[in-house]
C-alpha cells in the first residue's frame, strides 16, 4: 500500500469508494457535482491535505481529507479532520495511521497545534437519517460512534470532548401542547412576547446576539434580519432577549435553523421551551416535512426537544488531539 496526494484522475474511484464504504455509516451518496461542492470545489479545500491509499494496482482503497482556515473558529490553532474512509478489507490501524499521519503532518506544517473533529468544519458532510424516507441532515458534527474510525482515533490519542445526539422529528402531526400555551400566557403576564421578528416592532437584536456570544448565531441571525428571513424572537417590552431560527425550509423538506438561545438574565420564564415550540409550529406552517438537529448529550435542552417529540437517531463524538512534532 502507498499514500498519494489526491488527484482528479482518481475522482471516479474515490466516489465509488465513498458510495460503497461511507454510505454504510449513513453518509449520503456522492456524485461528481456533490463531491466537488463538499471537497474539491470548497473554498477551504487544500490540495496538499487530501490523500489516497492506493494498492499495488493503483486502485483507490482509502481517502482522507483535512482543512484549515484562519477565519474559522479555532482556525489559528486547529486543523479540521474531515474524513478518513477505507475499504473494508483494508480497514486496520496501520492504514488508518498512514492516512492520518499525512493529515496531521500538514496541520503541523501550517503551524497548527491541534487536530479537531467537530461541527465547525466548513466541509459539511450530509448524512441520511436512519429509519426515514431518505431524510437527511446537512452536516455531521463529529465521528459516528458506531464506526471503526471512532475506535481508531481513541487509540491514536484523540480525546472525546463531547457526545452529540442527532435528533429527528417528522412535523406533519406537530402541535403546541396546552402546557406550552400556559407557559406563554404566564410569560406574557411578565411582559414577554414570543413571535416572529419584526424590525418595526423589536429592538436590541445586535445587543442580544452579542450577549449570547455565539459566532454562528451572530452570523446567521444578523443575516436573516438583514435579508428578511423569518426567525422567532423572545422580547421583553419590545427588546430582544432570545431567539430561535431562522425559519428556512430547505429543498429536501428539512427545516434548517441555526439554534436557540436566551440571555442568562431572562432565563427561568420558560422562554426556551416557548421559542422552540413556536419554531416547530412556524416550520410546519410553511410546509416543512421534518426537522433534525444535534445537541450535546448532557445539554439540558435535550428535554425540550424530547417533549416536542424529537428522538435521538444517531450519536457523534467531538474529538481532539494535541499535535507535537
């Protein structure tokens, strides 16, 4: 076996490998267009950080890719491990190690101090939700726990930093229960309103987002407000104190949203639950077929999702290894 830098002439074989092996772990099948969108055509693609495992007949038996970006979260210190896919009969620690050595060496050459597997990776790998009519999620937030790569990374010295629960809800029968309606009435008595954002009615959005201090939320919700994309807002006397959204129905029927957050000083009024249920209702009203999300397995918000009818369909590990020369 030998390692080679990825070259376009191996595209067909690489896609065949992906569709044979990665799909077994629920990753979505790729074609040339989707491979280019995720990998070779991605603005963060690094031709020096994509590698192939080739046999003696020059056949592709493995593919690995990593990426970096100074403008990414943790980008000044971290490289992102996107994938390591190996054909079944060649899947062993030696071959995993050959590919990962190259990825990590590239990270070190670029001055990175750690290798991360987490949801900030800009090379987003779509996966099919088990037990559904090919419903899909747009990104894998880590390494699937049931896959062989997870065990290898642990043996390699990667530390599991969190488990992410992937959760799913089919929306056709969704309705807001009376318990949540009662919470909403109680919050309203304390001068809170939860409704779609209206720039003519609500103020303090930037201040609220700054207080939540989440770069993804700041980017997504600020853009939604500027472009008129709806999202659900919690406001006290007209001033923003929390959000859920945005409310976007993707072409595949999935409800896309960036997250949900409430300023700490306004917790304790049930706003998180109200925001989320109102978000689900808003998605159903625009014809969204399903929602999927991921959340930390120890995140208290998981109880809100479960109360809304979501179930855990898959688990991923967020992992990191400190890199040393």
